[in-house]
């Protein structure tokens, strides 16, 4: 076989013995064991996000079993048993020290799926994915293996219903009650918020990334929106997936044929239009790396172009949680994500010539699906959007010289009059100290504070935990007191976070970044007119040098690492500390903190320039 990554079982009786045994147990033809292999993988974890995955994997596996064989229109392939990766629940762990493992879960998934694909040498793969980090890790491994593959989202959880008000609620509703003194209310909402199974239902990180994976071409568009318990996921989609995979195998269409510079740019633009999670700016560089692109800013999209598109060209077109009213099941009821993609295509914002996992171009897939028009309540049209500007903004300035700081503008609830916020620094070394202050001294937070949470970056955490607990409490505090309190961190946020919150500030404090030099009382300025994050005191070079000298001395006296960094008390956390790259490169684990790429490639530039025909930039 020409492809060196596809493993064929030879005639050695020792190797054959187990392969024959598997074929007998699975009920497949023994004569197929020397053919290329095909299989199914899934993500598992300890939350409702993953509860629906196993059943879907088994159904797809059973459907594959029916399709493998030596007859006409069958796949002449060796069927292997399903495999699963493991991950941590973000919802259960948020606000705890165990949250350090969340982003690391993406890396663990990548490694485990990579081990399976590489050692087994699969020629064809279907992946069922859940939560938000494991799908990215799964796709990264698929891109590195680069043999025909297709992904299906497990689907979202349906909203709960508040028994008192009749209003839809979700996990974010629960988190925003963390600071309440009403124990009965907290218990009732906690019980009612997450019925059924499936991943978080708002336009949080899960649905941001599922849409991203679909628009980038690795998941059929119509498989994004249905809920986990929707009958289509077990009745219709399994055989559709096998049909698509068969086409990919027969035409030798690989993931790197699909995930290109142009399709990655399409997916970023859709993330802006959804007002999606800030985590997309960690996951997009990681997927670009896995696809063979060494420099995200140079090869895919610079921060300057990203900001231009988000500010001048791409509007927000969904009224979705956490900044809006509706969930993904509501989007599904109005035609699904394909409605959004169709309208963005027609407006001139997406390159429709990119290839997808259905074997069609993006334009061809949309034409076949023939989605309806935006309803104007849940899904808005580009010509009359929900919000005039895109939902995300990247900040530079003296606190973010890496051009890494990210703001979910769609979720800001005040404090940016004329595009500027000026606040007073209130500094915390680690999230736990902030949560303690919010519990014990909520009145100490005042109007126009800028909370600074540091030493929570990829190296400092280690693991770069997200801060849904903190942002939810601050949001609630601001609403109750009618004040504005910002939060900036070298850590990251849940896609469910709202407010004036800025994450991924880099370089991070643990490696001597400017965020580690801020002192209580410093003036912090967020300027969206220039897209800068600034500390007034650090503009003075003498002050900067003096504070940096002090920081260096403290670190030197502590064995070369600042004492405020988090404890790395497992081998995995130590691996993250010793190998994590900055947020702008995806915050993943790489040898010697240098980006590792399998088979680097140059970007193929089409010349397509995203335009909004309804708006003059």
C-alpha cells in the first residue's frame, strides 16, 4: 500500500492469532484481517457531557459491522473494536484546583487518540466527540494521522426549566448563584438546571468548537445543532457518516485536504459571528499546527486582520446564551447552524470553495441542505444583525506584547463607554485567593475595579484553568450593585463567562510577563479604539525595570521559579509546566516548549477576501 501510515496485518501467526480472535468476537469475516482497518472512537468523562457518547459509538460500530465485507458496495476492511479517550468535567471542576487538568485534557486526548491511530494504522475513522477540549484533541490527532476521517458531535443538553418562573436555565444560571445567601434557591436551580444528557447548550466553548469543526469541514453541518437525545443522532446520522466516510476512503480525501488555511479562516469568521468562546483562540492555533501550519499569525490570520474583521466586517448573528437568550436547541428549531453558514456565504463573508467531509465544497453542502432563512429572533440575518460588530477582540499593549489577550466583546455588559475602560488594579496571585475574597469580603469590590488574576497561565497554573466560578460571581455582584468590575488574567475563561473579562494575557506572569509586575492601585486601561491593554505605571521604563528586577530576584531566591505559581504535584502537571507553549501558539505541550509539527506545509492562499455586502468597512 502506498500510504505508509496505514498498517496491514502480515501473515505472522503470532500477530494473526489475536486479529483472528477479534474478528470472531466482532462477527466479521476472517479473510478481512489482512485488509486496511476502520473503526470508531469516542470521548468519555465524568459528567453529563459524555453520557450519550457510548451508545452512539456502539450504534455506529454496529452499522459499520453491517457494511464491512467482500460484497458489492461493502467496505472490504478490517473492523476494529471501539476506543475511548478520557477527560475531566469542566462544569464539576470549575473554581477548584482540579480545573488545572481541563485544558490538559485536550493534550491527553490528542496523545491517546494518536496512540490508537498510529499503532493501529487506521485507514478510516468515525469520531463521536463531547465537551469542548476532547473534540479539539481528537481532531488534532486525526490531522496528524491524516487518513480519511469524519467527526460527529454528541450534541447539546436541553435546557432545564425553572419551576418557579418557567424560564429556561442552564449551568451558567447555577454558577451565577454561587454568591447568593439563599440556600434553597441555589439547591433548586442546581437540581433543575441540567436535565438529561449532552454538553453545555449555550454558545459556550462546546458549541463554538462544534460549529468550528463543521465549518472547517470535518463534521457535516446538519449534525451540529440537534440535541444529544435527538433521535436523528441514532436513527439517521450513523449510516450517513458511514456513507460519507466510504466516499472519503474511495476518493482518498484526507483531513489535511479539508482543513486548510481557507477553511480555518472560514471557521474563525463564523466564531466571530456567533459571539463564540474566547477559547477558540487557543484551539484554532492548535488545530492549525496539527494541520501542518507552523505560524498561525503568519499562515492563517494575524491579530490585526482578526480585529479588522471582527470590528468592521463580521457582525454577531445569533441571540444566544450567555450574552443572549437562546440555546443550541433553539438554533436547531430554526434550521440549525447551516442557516447561519448559508447567510454568511451569501453575504460574501465565507469562501465557499473549501472541501468538506461530505465530499462536497462548503457551497455545495449548503445547496444540498437547502436551509431556511434566518428567523430574525433566534438567528439574525447579516443585513440586520443581533450586534453590529463581531463578538471577539484581540488586545496588544504593554500588558499584552504577545498580542494574545482576548476579550469576548459580545458578552460585555457595561464599562466600555466610547470604547474605553479605565480601572484600578486589584491583584490576586491565583484564582483561589480571588474566590476567598468574593466569599468573605464581597463589599471590598467597588466600581471600576480591574481584578487581576495571575500565575494561572499554561506554565503558572500549571494548565491554564478557566474561571467560570470567578466571572459568574463578579457578574452577579455587578448586576446586584449596579457597578462595573473588570477581570483580566493570564488564565482563560469558560465560553459561558460574560462581563468585561480579558483572558490569555501574555507573556504570562510565571515567565516574567508584565501582568506579574502590576501592583494594587495601578491604573489599567482597556482601549478598544486602539485594541490595547495598558498599565499606566508600567509605561514608565524606570518603574518597569525596577519592578522586573524585584520579580527576578524573588524568583532567583526560590530556585528560579516564582513562589506564587501553582503546585505541580503530579507528573502530568509537571509535564505541562516544562513543555507548555504560550497561548498564542495554543497553550499545548511540546518538546522543549518548541512547537512540534508533523509534515509542515506552506499555506495555499486563494486570494478570497471576506467582504460584507451589507456593510462598507
